[in-house]
């Protein structure tokens, strides 16, 4: 697995892609606010929030913080 995640927010939807592009994923609807895309082997391909802009309430200096607890690393992404 690559050591990166891709985050995009488009048309009110927030999507975090965790693996390389695949066409054969199954979307599991967890709730009205969370969908999870699974690859055929059960690994998580991506996480989608259909109401992402509502959930990611951004003020001045808003950021997404990704924490890798196993490695003790933190990565911050500015959101605008």
C-alpha cells in the first residue's frame, strides 16, 4: 500500500481514497453520512461522506489531521 491518502471535496461530497484507482469496488452504506468502498479482497478503498461540506465545517485555518499512531506520525492538510 502506498503511504498516502487522497482527499477531495467536490459538489458537497468529501472522499478519502486510501488505495490506487480500482473500478471493481463495492460501496457499503454505513449511514446517511458515511459510505465505505471495499475492494473484492475486503480492503478499504475509500471513505465517502455525501454531506462532506456540512460535516467539515471550516473556519479560518481549517485543517484535516491524519494520525498514524503505529508510526507516531501526524500529517496536517489545509482545507479551504
